[in-house]
C-alpha cells in the first residue's frame, strides 16, 4: 500500500514539475515579447504573440516527422522562400505581401525582430547544411548528388550531409554569403512551449464548437470560432474576410442552418437519426475545416450508403455550400451556370455525372448538386460554376 502511495505522489510531483516548467517558459517568452514592444515604444501597434510566432518559423513540428529545425536567413522574410534565386513577378509579389503582413503585426520590419532574436540568443547560425537547405529543394539536391556520382536516396538532411562530405569546398561556394539561422536550445524551448499551448487551445476550441453544434446552438458555435480567431496573430477567414473582433455571425449562420435542415437527395437512404448524427460533423467541416474524425462517427452508419460516412458528411456540407451560393447568384442576377465534373486526389467522376459535365443550366433548371443519382463511392464531386455577364 505504501509503495503505491509513494508512486502516485511521485507521478503528481512529476506532472506538476512539467506543467510548472511549461508555464515558466511561456511567462519568459511573453516577457521577452513585451520587452521587444517596450524597446521600440510602439506596443499599441503590435500583437503580443507576434514576436514568438516569428521565432517558430525557424522551428517546426510534424506528426509524421517529429520536431525539426527550419533554417532561414534574415532576408527570407523579404525575399521569400526562393531567397537568392531570381523571382518571377508573381513570386516577388507574394514575398512583398508576406513582409508587409509581418510588419503590420510586429510594428517594425521583420528583419529587426529577427536580429533582436539573434542578440537575445534565441537564434544561431545553422551552418553549411542550413545555408544549402533553405535554398535548394530535394530534386535540386538530388541533381547535385548525381553530378557527383553520390547515392540520392534518403531525407533532405541526409542528402545535405552527403553533398557536404562529397564536395565541401564546392558546397561552400554555391551556398553563397547569406547566413541561415535556426533556433538555439533556448529558442527551441520557447518555440516548443508556444506551439504546445496553441495546439491545446485549438483542441479545446474544437471540442467546445463540436459540443455546441451537437446541441444545435449554432450561434454559440460561430462565436466560439470567432473568439479563437480573434486571438490569432494572423486572423483566418471562413469563406469570407471577417473582422473577428467585431463579429456578425449572420453570414455563417445561413450556411449552418442549411446544414441542419437539409436532406440531400444523394443521402435519401438515411433516416432523421442518421442525418442528425452527421450534420454536426458537416458543421465542423465548415467552421473548423476539420475532416471528420473516425471516433466521432457511429459504427454502421454507412451500411445503407454506397459511400463512406466521411463522404456523406462532405455531401451535406457541399449541398449547403451550393444552396447558399445559388441564393447569392439569384440576388446577383446570374442567369446560367455550368456543371464541372472535378477529379479530386485520384477520385474519378462517375459515368452518371460525366453526362452532366460542361452542360449549361439556368438556375431554375439546375439539378441538385451533389447529384442524387451519382454512383461514386467517394460521393459526387461535381461543382457549379456561375456565368457572370
């Protein structure tokens, strides 16, 4: 009995220590961010999390690849991902937009913030591999390896190390003079704590939104998503550009109400109970951009369908999206539309839908899309394209 109590106490102490350390790191990070604002004297123009978010651009987490560094030069935020290579006009415009976006949330040029991170010891030079890595894609690295008769299999870090071992002087020459930076140990600690906290906030927001949708509290679900978006450094949109701090849910409620009231012909085999289970998941696709999770779909719900339950959820969402668009087109006095059979991620358009492809319809004669007679196991992939005069 006593050893069990001791073991439980040790676990409690360990968990408390981990949580306390994470909070401590986040407090330091926020103090660091506020100190940046104080130094520039423009704190009212800056988002308090923007400086830490900029730091995380040198560090990345991936479900499949774990945690890894993303070396970049200071100039990357002005020139874009191609860096020292020549940009096309469109690419340069994207780079300018990115730099302007960072200036808006930082209140200063991103290069100034990055150099401050360097002085604070949050960023450090990434070495030759980092200098090459940000400039060259995997196909380009493989071409360099072939030219040196070196094996081309493996991950990008492996390709870089192989190139450097095979031709160190040649790699130094093509790397150029721009220095790439990556997070130091201190910087990684802050970036990791920040990313973890943001993931936890998003997970909680998603669960809260799903609970609201299950209860059919549609406006509450919209406002929960709006509250989360309003806290983001770069505020996302759902279908339209939105001022999340002064949010009017009317536009989004229109689509949600269609989702919760509709009965698409393509899902005619489902009863009210089954549709009632799928509708909140279709609402999640709209509000959160989230693919349906398997654990949220009851077993056996797709037994009466020619498609999977996730495909059925997409059909509800696409039906609602199309219906709202049609209402908007009527107001805009659109007279004709064209149905386009779209092939998506290898999924083929069924023979029934192929007969509709590229045909023109008036809004009054337009068949219901998703098409009720579609035979694709992935659901109907047809799209409606308006023809504006």
